[in-house]
C-alpha cells in the first residue's frame, strides 16, 4: 500500500497528490485537490462578500444623495 489516507475524502490517494495539513486533531494528510477546491470556494465567497458590501455601500450613498436632493429642493410655493 503506497497510498496515503485522506481525511477529507476518507479515501486513499497517491502520495504525490497529498499534503500534510494541521487540523484540530493534529497533523493529517489531505489531497491537494480538496485543498484547492476549498480555497477556490473561500475566494469565491470572499469575492461575493466584497461585491455585496460594495453594492450595499453604493446603494446607501445613492439613497443618501436622493434624501439630500429632496431636502434641498427649493419650495416655490408663495
Ligand atoms: Zn482527498
């Protein structure tokens, strides 16, 4: 048996596709593919979060500007 047990997939992979990672349970072997997949998921989530934050900010700025315009609108009633 020249394969290493991957705690993430709960199966065996070839040693060249494995990396040792530190988990709460100590040093464990995990395959690069699952590490990369998790990293991509995190990146995508971060990008999504940043986009949402940006969207919310631009929305609230637009809302503020609208309120200010309404507030400053001159009253021509005489
Ligand atoms: Zn794996």
